[in-house]
């Protein structure tokens, strides 16, 4: 194992070089350790490893070298001490909540969180006495006002899906810490290449590795990133006991995904900006949401807190659901799917898919109308993406 990580390296270098898991065979590309368990030299050594007196691998639910290499590489990219890889992004959120909260605790979250996250809080955690209040992510006053004596966690996605509102991470960290609570940021949309929440004062970072970290639509996985106490001890301890762990095979795929992350994120950003600028000139488009446009309400904040504007563009067509569906049905190349962070450009109607399960009032409060379309810009030539959408506009 090459343990040399220079924290001064840039994100792309860390993605390629951090935590290279080299075995005695001296392979250049990472080895894949597909094994459920590990052997010991003696009963005494087994006992020493089990009690933590001696370092070593025990069982792949909580110690696997390939999974560990992915964890160390992602932690290095986020500028963190610790990372625990999980079976999915949802498993990461569940593990964080179960490791850090108890019955009677309250959390404040942005109201347009990923749909499954809202369901997890409202339908699962509510049964165990953990309650949640939802607020407008960009309204710092609303976060402060929602704090209660038992508030233990603030949880935000920024940019948020699908309207790309930006929350001020530094200001939210101050609100959380003044209340004795922690701030967790779901960094799925930007990845550490474009945003490092821990450097802005956040305590925990959540990833769905399924999205940009893999970036090629192959595997489901996730991660919780943070300090040695909350993540290295609490979340790791939960993982060791409860087991929603990442498979070594998926970790190997994600490890290779991180090697191209810097390059891919730059390409996603560049194409998304071109698409947003083109959409704005189309008479059939009523409004475009992209933080890279100078008239985006948090454009200045995005410039300050991010190193790029991301690959997600949302827009409203003139004419409601019928017009939106017509446009989606007219595309020939772009994939109609709710996924994002793939090489393939995807197109989604949030009001009837990703946000279809939340109440009409909540949807309206979040500004997700029937005419809204979300495009996650992939890595095809931007001219071809625009030509495909133009076909939809003609329809
Ligand atoms: C996809 C997604 C998740 C959940 O991740 P899975 O890997 O699908 O479980 C969480 N947060 C955001 C912002 C996502 O886009």
C-alpha cells in the first residue's frame, strides 16, 4: 500500500494518486480483493487484531482493502480524516442518522431533499422518535427559526435538486454550531472536485457514489465523510455492527471512477453552461435555472463556494405538463430516466417522477411546477445534446 498522500495536491491528483492500494505483486492499477474474510498467523494474532491492539483486516463487512482504498481516496479529496463506504447513498444517510441520533432528537433539512431521503425521515425515522422540519435551503433565517432545543443535525443538499438553489454552507455551519448541532451536506451534485463542504465548516459529507463518483452508471454505492470521532468511530462502529457495507467490487469500480472525476466534472460543467445559455435564447422556454448564469439568485455565492457550477440544468417550458411531456417524448438520443451523473445525458419531469410522491402543496412550496424539466448533462458532444433538445422544442 502506497500511503503517501500530499494534502496539498489538487482534487484531480488526489483522485488519481491518493491511497494507491498496491500489494506485494507491485501491480500499477488497483488490485481487487474479493474476499469475505482474512486469515491470521496464530490465535494470539487473531485476538490482537480483533481487539484492535494490532492493525489488520478481519471481515469485509468492515475491513476490506479495496473498500478501504476507496474510503481513503475519497476522504483525501474531501479533506477529511475519515470515510465509511456504504451500500448506497441512502445507506450512507441511514447510517449517519442511526449512528449520530437517538429517539427524541430533531433535525432541520432542506425541503427539496432527494425524495427517498424525505421518505426515510418521514416514514422510517419518525417511527423511532426522530422528527424533521423542512425549510427553504437558501433562506438562512428559516434554518435558524426552525432550531429547537433538541435539534442535533442540519442536513442540506446544495445545489438542490432540481432548481439548483444554493445554500450558504459557511452560514449554515455557524447556525448549526451555535445550536450545538452538526451540519451534514449531501455533496452528490458537485463532488469534492467542485465543492469541499468540510473546508466551509460542515461536519459531515454524504455521497451517493452511484452518481458522479462512478460517473458511468454501473454501480450503486455511497459514503459518509467527516472527522475521526463522528465518522471514524461512530459511523464506523455502526457499520461494523449493522453492516450496510459497500461490496469490494463496487469499491474497485468507484476507485477507478475517482481517477477520471476531475476531468469529467470539468466537462459536465462546460457543457451544462453552454446548454443553459442556449436554452435561455429559446422563445419556447420560460425560465432557465443554472447557477452559472449571472442572473441566478445565488450566482455570486456559487462562485465563492464552488469551483464550478455543476452538470444539472433545469428549465420551464411554456405550456405546463403537456408541453413538458411533449418535449421529453420528442428527444431521440437523450435518455428519459431520473438518474444523473452518468456519461449519458438524462431528461426528467420532476413533478411526476422524482418529486411525484411528495404532496402537491410541498411541491408548489418548493417551486417544482408542471412545466419544469431537469437535464443532467452527460459527456456527449454538446452540439448533439442541443440538437436533440431542439427537436423537442420544435415538437
Ligand atoms: C441519488 C441520490 C441519493 C441516494 O443515493 P443512492 O445511491 O441512489 O441510494 C442521495 N442524495 C442525492 C442528492 C441523490 O441524487
